[in-house]
């Protein structure tokens, strides 16, 4: 199914059918932006900017790769720059290779009814951790795709995810 | 039987490294199941309602924005609110301007202008005028009364004499408290005896407060205002002055606030032409240019005021919306005001830099270690926002270290940061540390008389003949500490010779007021680092240092470092997994040094030289 979709993306790209491409991916791009930015208007701007940049940089897109992670990486980079300019970028994560072994809870600490608290706790995470969590849980990207989108190793994704979950549990416990 | 580690279970669940052990072990599988359940909760919480792309984007995918963005929408919203208000409001509450029978009856043309704006046909003008008049507080009272505009427009901003007495006590009285394991009511009772203040708990806060909760609270020689802020920070509470008492509120019920007497913004320069140029940028298709314009207007502050008011009549919704937003920011001192006082953290920083300690902590309870440092140094250390501090332990040894260095190295494994607040060192988790906030861009509000006097002095300094400049320099120098942020802000706003004169006078005053530059911004405040530079600073190393100098210590991190001024001493300490940034902070700040990047290379130099380099 995935493969068919990607081929279809390629066909749309080749036929320059931007409207259908945007229609297919706008929701995902906007959803990512909405979780990384506080305002809806900023998220809309970021989504629009993503497509404008993607069209301007199409020459650098590797057509063998799926399109969505590439679009999401443009969104993520744009938002990171925006937050950095506004000096709103939360603390950078600690070194990715440094892991504390923290005991796992015997039962889930994050519960369905904690949805809003969870989103608030997510906002308090360092940007790079939050990004990995959103790409994994919301966008359902595989670790290898996240790694490629962010230009980091799969191991870095693994550790960011692990640390982010520990921080969320600690924040909500 | 050895079970899988938490990381191995995580790797198994998220597919990084599937583990046969986890799959086959009932206990590990139970942990794995709880992670799977969590994953589903997180997925559900992050789900967004599906949205369709805007038609404008589909029509022109290369366009870089929708025409009506945050500012435009805000403007539209405010216009609608204003319109609704204008339609629903009894027109008699804004009567026609009464004939002026007494020419020159009001001494303040700004108040007269704002009262005139209240009668503007434009809802946006009226909205901003109401906001501005409210912010002037008592200073606007006479003008509002004379205008005949309904007082209900202005809500409850009026300062009651009893609240003003509370304000004065909060700001002027200092207190000491040394209380261990006591109830909140005991602390409040002690404070009440010392200050004469009356404390009242809001019902929502009383209901939420655990009556059995015991508190340990120690402060020395702090204003009552700061004491209460620290105390209530621990309890997630705020306070307000109401009817002559201090009312304690749950933090969700509103921010802390003490009433403000008559005040006015200190207007520095006029840069209408430059502001008009920036407002034109809001028509740009580039989000970066629009963002830069917004920042530029905020940097100009009240120097852009006239152009911003005019932009409220713009036909471009984006320009109008952004002008409205910046004006709202200008006239909301809670958000935009900076204190017209130099940060008073010099004495605590001096103490922490100059006082030396020798410590040897091995798995020592954190609070015990901090007590020991508190006793050795006399510093006011306050732990805030650290979860279960009683259960944390620290290991660190050092000989003859500045207190600051010892503290920073000690707290590193816990990721707890030191922030300075007047005479307090606030120890909080890094993510919540107030020191991470950038220096606030903003404006000064002070008494109307002082605002006028200082505005005149700044004009004379920037534009006047030599004699006037000299008088202005003397007036500003007479402000002491308070001249420094004022001149810093003036140098940001003014251009040309005015900027240079402000800068020169500031440098001259700083060398006498704060010769070590302890309250000056650091490189971290002034420079924006790249992601790569941040990554470099987050490298860690174990530091077992026995008589090494700064350059030898930093060699362990393996990146090029150019040390242009190094402390004339060697260090002895043992600390594990210290990030480069932490090592740099611990080993530079107490010696008047700072650090900055030049590409991938770190430069360490005297703090004033680093500041000058970044500002250039």
C-alpha cells in the first residue's frame, strides 16, 4: 500500500499535479506544525512555507525515497529556525549517546485521560525530543525514516525517543 | 534470573532491537505491554483533526503565506469585537467632545490625545486607547474623569489607598525566615507578625492546599515581595493585593499582581520613517521578512508609536493586524515592561565567584550537600521545581573551588541549573530554569514626572549641543545603576551619533558601577548559536582534574579552543559526565571570562571582550 502511494506521489510530481500532492500531504504537514508551534496561524504559515520551499527545492529531492518524510523534514527545519529566531527554542537535548537506566513503571503512567496533560508535557520537552515523538507517534514514521528526515543516525532517534518517554513519564507522574 | 533493562524493553517494543528474552519472559513482557499501552495513548493524544489545504495554496503553491495570517486574524477578531462593542454599547457612554471652555486645562497632551482616540470611529483606535489609558493607571484618571467617558470602560484598575499601602510594604520591607517542616499557616503568621500584612486564602486555593503539607523555607534579607514569590512558587500559587490584604490564589486563577501607581512609558527617540519602512514589510511574501519587521518594530518600541497608530488605518489587513498586535504589546506593561533597574545580582555573583570551598561529597543527599555549601559560603540557595529533592544524591569533590564552580559541577548530573535572582541563587531543573529565558526586549514605565525628565535628558544627550549633553550625562549618571539598562535600550533604538553617545556614556558608567560586568549580558544572552554549535557544547567528558590549567582541562573535549585570557590558577576536582558547556560556565564565569563560537572554534576571553566582539 505504502509503495503504491509513493509511486503515485512520483507520478503526481512528474505530471506537476501540485494540487493533488498538496491535498494528500497538507494534513500531515499541518498536524506536525500544529504540534510544534503554539498558534494555529503559525502552523498554517509553516505548512504553506513547507510547500513553497519543497517546490523551490524539488531538484534536491531523491525520487527513490518517500515524499512525506522529506516534506516533514522541511517543516521541522523551518520551525526549528523560526523558534531559534524568536529565541523560543527549548533547551537542546543532552548528548544523544548518554543514557540513564531508569526503571520502567510497572503499569502505564500515561493514561487516556491525560491527553491534555500529555500534550502540555510534550511542549516542555527539548525541541529535538518532541520532534521525534511527534514524527513517531503522530506521523507514524519508522525510525529509519525519522533518522533520514532529521539527518541523524537511527541510534540517535532511538535514544531521543527513549529519553523523551522517560521525561514525559517523570513529568506526568 | 536477569531481566531485560528498561532500554532493552524500549528497544523491543519500538522495534529497534527485538529481544527473545522480553518476548519469552512474563515479567519483561508485562513492562513491554505497559509501553505498548502508553504508545497508544500518546498516538491518540497527538492526533489532529484532519484539515484541508487553503484554496489560496492550491491556487498558488509557490506563495509563501496566506494573506491573512496571525496578525490579520487577530486584527479581524479585534475589529469584530470592537464593532460588536460599538453597536451594542450605549452611544451616550462616549459623548461628543465637550466644548473646551478652559484652554490648557490638562497638562498632558498624551492623555488628551488618547481621550480623543476614544471617540475615533475606528474600533481598533478605541480599543488601543482604552488599553493605553488603563496602563497609565492613576495618571490617566484626571483625563478620563474630565472626558466624561463612562468609567465602566476601564474596569477595576483603580488603585485603592489600602492596596497601595500593601504594595509599599511588599516592595520596601525585607525579612528573614528560617522555618523547617512547618505548615503554610505558620509561615504566613510569622510573616504577618513581621510585616503587619494580612493574608487571605482564596477558597479555590484553600481547597486545593493539602492541610498536612509541611514546608521548609529559608530566606535571608529578602523583600517581602520576593519572599512571597519564592514561597508560593513551591505551592503553585500566586498572590494579589485586594482590599488591603494579600490574597493567595491558585496559579491557574491568575498571575501575581501588585497594584501600580501613576505611571507612563519612557519614550526614547522618534523613528517614524524607519517604522513606516518596517510596516511596509508586512506586505512581503516572505515569512522571515515579516517576522524581522515585527521584531524590528518591537525593538524600536515607542519610537515606532506614531507610525503604528497610523497603520491602524491601513487597507492591508496584515499590516493593520500586526500594528494592532505591536501596539497592544507596547501598552501592556505586564508583557512589555522591563525594570528600569539594573539587575541586582552582583553581590550574589561576587560572593559565588570570590568565595572558595573545598568539598568532598560521595552519594551525599542533595539537600545536605547544599546545606553544607550554604554554610560554607553564606549564599542564599533555594531549590525550586526539583521533583523529590529529598531522594537525590550527589557525588563530587573539589579543592579550593569558587562556590559557583562547585555548585555547577555538583548539580550537573541532576541537570539542575543555577539562576540568579537579586540575592538568591535559584536551583531549578534546566528545562524550567528562568536563566534560559532570553533577555527581555521591552520598554520602561516609570512615574510620569521621571519619564518626562529622562526623555528630555536622552534627547539632549543624543542631539543637543555640548553643554546640554554634559547636563544630560550628569542627569543620567545620577540614576546610578538605573542608567545602564536605559542607555542600553536607547542605543538599540537610536541611530547615528545618538546611538554612539548612549553607548559611550553607558560604557563609562559601567566601569564605575559594575566594573566586573557581573550584571552584563553574557555571550549566551547575546549570540544565537547554530544547532551544530549546540551539539558541540553538549559533548560530555569525565573530569578527574589534579592540578591542571583551563586549557589542559578543555583539551579533553577535543575541539579547537582559542584561550585568549586564562585564569592564572590550576584546578583540582573530580566530576563525572560534565558537558562542555557546563565545564565552560564553571571555569570561566568566576574568573571574569566568557566564551563564544567562531564557526566550530571556541574562543575564551575576558567577558567584556567577548561582549564587545558579539555586539560588533
